[in-house]
C-alpha cells in the first residue's frame, strides 16, 4: 500500500511523540513526583501507529497496562495525558485514573486497562455495538503475550468468530509477561497459531517494521469493516525498558537490553527506509523531533504547575448515570 508524504510524516510524528512521551515519563518518574506505576511502551511504537493509522475517531480501541502509546496513536492529546499521569486537575480523567487508566472516549480510546486480558471482552462489546447499529465501526484490542493466555481473551476470540464481529485482536509479543518468557508460557509455540483454532485469519509480523504492521492491519481492518469478521495479528517486538519502572530485568541479558535500542528500533528502521527511498528528508524529520521535544517540555511544565484535583471531586465519575 502506497503511503502519501503526509501519511508518512504523520506516522513518524505519532511514533516519535510516543517515544519522547515515554522517555520523559521515565525521567519524571525517577524524581518520585509521579504517583503509581508506569509501564513504558518505548520500542513498540510501530504497532500502535501502524494499526491506528487505519482507524477513524469513531472506531474504538482498548489497551493494556502499557497504554500510553495506544492513547497517542488514537489521537489523545499529550498535555492532558501528562497531567493525568501526574494525577493533576485537567488530566484526561480528571487526574484520578493515572497511567493505567488513561482513557478518552471522545477519541475512541476506551482506556488503558490494569487487568491482563481485560481488553478483549470490551473490544467484543464495542464491535457488537457497531455490528448491531450497523455503524461500519471497527474495534481493536491490543493485548500482550501474557494476556494472550488469559481465558477472557480466548473466550473473546471464540465469541468474535461465532458472531463474526468487526474486531481485530492485536497481540504485542514483546517476549515477556513481567519476567515470564513467552516462548515458555505460550503453548503451541506462537500466538498466531491460535487464529486457526478460532477460524479467523492470522498473521505474524515484525513489529519493528512500521510498513509491515501498517499493511497487515490495513487488511484486517478493511475485512472487519466490510463484514468479514475478526482477525488476529501477532506483532513481534521488544520493549526498551523493564516491565515497569523499577524492574531490574535480571531475566534478560545486559546485551539484549543494550542492543535493543540499536537493533530493534522502529524509529531508526522507519527513518532509514524513508530517507534511503528519498520519500522524506532527514532534515524534516529532525524538525519534527525538535518540535516534539518542545511539546514534552510544555506538557511536563503544565503538569507540574497544575493543581491537585479538588477533594470534592473524589467521587465524581465513579459511576455512570444513565
Ligand atoms: C488478571 C491479571 N493477572 C495478573 C496481573 C499482573 N500483571 C500485570 S502486567 C502482567 C504481565 C502482562 O504481560 P503481557 O500481557 O505480555 O504484557 P506486557 O507487560 O509484556 O506488555 C501481569 C502478570 C494483572 N494485572 N491482571
């Protein structure tokens, strides 16, 4: 699939925004001023962006505990996200959700989700709504390799197949669920083989290659939109940081951690591909880099300056009123 210059620039901007958001959060978290836990998505950017670049605002995605990248790729704004992570008033969820619950329903981002395997059933719900209301909408569930083994995930794949729901199950296989290796915990040797069991198309792709993700996601999303039912995409990638900030990663060799940034980086890969093919100039990518760093400075300063949520707000938004 041929991508326009604008689409390429947009993809780069989105991936780079995710990367710099995560780098900044790593730095800010280390100061101790950012409450809770954070699980960083650096290294996995091509998955979120390759998939979400095919979605419109009314399509819905559901994420995991490693959710910042999916939020940004689906169009959530960076500053209210940063405020949310700092727990401040003006955050996307009023500063009451934090990293693992960032959501923006107006952008079709149903939320990060602290429950491993919590996303797929929600994606089926969104897809069922789209099907019943004939909106043409698609739902995407992002799940890790650990989440691929959860009963909720397997039940969701069964339901989606039986009901031919417009849903795409994206499995981001970064090799570990916390410290448990996927090549030990995923029975059958790969996640993609499960597609056949549930009678849906499945592909396994290199998650450091934006173009490969973009192509596979394009096919799956188009199939779902046209009534062709669910698909599975297993994306092989690497996380640059530990499971959460503070994880000493004793289960990975120091070389593996060190080399990942040079050898498995979707941004380096993308930059090389588009400049070698003369599709984009290095200088225009550098300009985007600089702009994004300024954006992160501004978002962090705004978050640090913002007030805490008012105590009177503690119970608002807890229950939905119909
Ligand atoms: C139902 C449930 N069980 C266990 C946990 C604890 N937990 C949080 S993240 C995680 C690992 C998830 O691994 P994976 O799905 O591969 O995602 P990754 O962290 O690699 O992105 C576990 C076991 C949880 N949050 N929810």
